[in-house]
């Protein structure tokens, strides 16, 4: 029997229990997966994680606003995957040989989702809009598959500073500098989550990807008028979960559960 939790605040909305139960069914595994609300401070987070693993827990997902705290905890008390180090955030925890291990499957989840959809990224121009945690997590996996990455953010200096952490080859600037054609355009801002339109004029792309899921997206609405192939972040959610499940159980699920 495997025991999993997702730690967040709020966490009642999380679809992770249903997603992982569907994965477990695929392999005939018996699991428990519950939501764990945690007060938003480091001491409470550490206490929740330690109690969970001391009580025989197998693996934990970490969602907002704890991904950076989980990174700090693993840096101090355990160790980190390369993806977690570059993302400076952790969304998946487990014990490896008794030591706390933190991974970040978000960025690879996005790349895998695009691959599932038949979008080849090698040598393609990919512009990422936003310079927050989600963008930080996807840059390295995009570079690894050979994409030519640009980053544009409302606050230009954040995009420039972020790009410099990864490579001098990344073009970075303000959203107002976005122009011309990109093979893939990824909206990794939280504008859609807050019901806002992006302050960008026009864009052209073959593929438009909205990281947010389950909300109307003015970004995708515009992209559709340009005949772009349009996707929301539901597949990224499933793919990051697949990678967590694989880390915890050794099985890579292929099902795409519909939990909406
Ligand atoms: P952050 O809060 O770390 O960053 C938010 C970014 O959005 C900043 O760059 C900010 O710009 C920008 N932004 C916010 N509002 C606006 C606006 N009105 N116009 C233009 N830019 C704006 O968020 P995350 O990076 O963690 O998450 C970004 C999105 O990705 C969220 O919608 C989240 O739900 C989604 N996501 C989806 C996942 C999935 O599995 N599908 C996984 C992870 C994230 P500035 O710097 O100027 O403030």
C-alpha cells in the first residue's frame, strides 16, 4: 500500500487525488492519496512533511505556496534533483535511502505534454511569457530538448535577470517587445488566473499554450483567430503527475484521466 499527500494552502481544489487514483488503477496498485492543508510558514511545513514520512508516507506533492519552502527544506535537510535545483522549487518529495529528496516535475511535464501532442521543440523558436516560478521551471527542460528560448515579462528586468541565470543566448525583455513569429508561444503568466488580458498587441505562432487550465483564456481566444493550434495546461498537470507517480512507484502511467 502506497501513501501519498498533496500539501497546499488552499488545497481543497486539488485534483491530484483523483489523478493518482486513476494512475494506480492502471497498474492495479492500492494507494491512499489525501489533501493536506498546511499553515503558510516554514515551521508548519517542515512539521507536516516530517510527520508524514515518519508515519510511513511514500511521497508528497507540494503545491502553492510551498514549492520554494520545499526547495529550502530539501537543500538544508536532504537533497535535490537537477530540475529542482534549476527551478529553485520542489513539487515532489519522497525518501531515498532514508533521506528527503526533492524533485520538480513541472517543466518536464510541459515538455512531455507538448511531445504527446506531436509538437517537436528541437530547433524551434519558443517564447515564454512571464518570469515567475512556472517560467523558471520550464526554461531548462526547453533548452535540453533544443528549443530556442525567449522570455518576455511585464516587468522586463525580471525576464532579463532570469534569462541570464540560464544562458546568454536567451532573448529577454518586456511584453511590449514581443513581436514577429514564434513556433511556440507559452503563456506562463498568472494573468489568466486573475481574469486579466495580457498587455500584448498582436502575435503570430503555430502553437499557443496556456499554462492555466479550466479558465477562459483571452490569450488562446486571440491565438485561435490566428489559426494557431491551441492547448491549455491540463496536459501539463497530468504529465507532471505522471512523473511524480513514476518517481514514487517506478511505474510511468499513460492514462489521461479526466477529473474536470
Ligand atoms: P508567479 O506568481 O510566480 O508569476 C506570475 C507571472 O505572471 C509574473 O511574471 C507576473 O509578471 C505575470 N503577470 C501577472 N499578472 C499579469 C498581467 N495582468 N499581465 C501580464 N503579466 C502578468 O506564478 P507562476 O509562475 O507560479 O504561475 C504562472 C501560471 O502558470 C499560473 O496561471 C499557474 O496556474 C500556471 N501553472 C500551471 C501549471 C500546470 O501544471 N498546468 C503548473 C505551474 C503553474 P510581473 O513579474 O511583472 O509581476
